[in-house]
């Protein structure tokens, strides 16, 4: 991997959209006269390894071509390479997966052509990166978009089971199904920078980006370069209450609901005092019945290729 730009492509992302995108990507890269190499992932964790190898080989930009899982693995590989002193390339992202929430959070709309245009005409800017410990990752794992605990984690688990639906529809049906599976809130203690809160929480979303599930605006005003995590905490509500909240989350207007609390913090610890914590990071499972999750934000530690002009 001696090329300046490396594309790490997940061929099965987006129900095969990654493989279809790879063919057109090569045409676009050649037309733009890029010094590049395209490599394909072959299984879970492979994108992390490929990103490390690209950094060690001196790549200037390493681009994840896939969905949120691919982006998360590439992010972890680049951060691990930095920690090991192997190299510090910028990250790019082309969202061709199901949700593409990571890409959305960094200002890159889904789709090959738009993502490629931003990659070649955008600018490198520092972004904050989250680090979470708990569940399957006591040693820790990096994330770019967010950690979901409770209801939204179960929605993600159920979405993976829906093989015939794509995009936001997949997550919407999963959310409706989850209403009947996960509706009793565990009692949790949430430790923040300046305060500790204790309550039955149906959902705790800890966001660096703004959106999860392809269309649920967990933190509509969050920014990936402000040095703080944005939390959306939902207390115990009825099943009908959940149903009423879903459209508010799609519009990002849930902050005014009496059972919703929005907080900001650089450090977050969530402990289950009664019940357990299902959790994910960027859509990747952290645990199904965890006891505690610790999260911190690392400000400005990674460069990401973003649009030269930020949308209003």
C-alpha cells in the first residue's frame, strides 16, 4: 500500500451496494487521476487491519466505502495506528451502507458520486473521537458517531434481523417491533462532568454526531468538533408514549418532551443499578446485558475530509 489514497471497500455493505459502488469508484478515481489503491474487506475486523496497514505504508487519506460498521472499523484502525506511531493519515468516508449516520454526522451525504466529490474537493478538518469501555470491549473501542444504550441499541439489534428492508424503513420497522420487546426502563446512574443523575432510563444516547438509525435525530445540534458529547436521555414512558416519541425523533424536536433530557459532557459513565444495559457503538454491539459503560471524548484527534463549505 504505497499509494497516497486508499479506499477500503466493504463489498457486502448496503446489501451489496458496496460491491456495485466499487466498479464505478474505479472509473471516478481514474478520471480524477488519483494516486490510489482499492482494497476489499473479507470479514469482521478486516477494515481495521487494512486501515492500520495503510497508515503504516504512508497513505495520506484512508477512505471507508461502506456503511457505519465499515467507517467504525476504519476509524479504529487509524486511531490505533496513531497510538502506535505508525502514521496519521486523514480519514475519508463514502456512505453506501444502510444508515450512513457517521457520514451524515461529518457532513457527507450518502451516495457514491456525492461522497467522491467531497473526498476530492473537500478539506481536512479535525474531528473529535469517542472512546468507550465496557461489555465486549473492556479494553476500549473508538467511535465516531455515537453510543446507544437501551431502546435504540435493541432497535439496532432487531434491524439486523430484517433482511428484506433497506435504509430508514429497516430501522423504523425495527423501532416499532422493539416497542413490544423493550419497554421496561432499567434504573441507571449517569455520571457527567458536573453532575450525577439517577432515573429509570429507557434510552441513553451519547452522541458525537447527530443521527442514528438512518433518520432518528438523537442530537440535532451536536457538532463533531466542539469537544463535548451530546446526550439524549429518555425516562420511562409507556408503549404508546414510545410511539408518540418516534416522529419527534425523526424531526429532532424531542427536547421539549417532559420525559426527555438533553445534556452535554466530555466524560460519561452509565451504571445499571437495576436491570441491565444493551449497548452499541456506531451500530457495533458492545453488550446485550452490560452493567456499566464508560465513555470519553478525545477532542480533535483525527482529521476527516469534509465539505469545504459547511451547510447552514
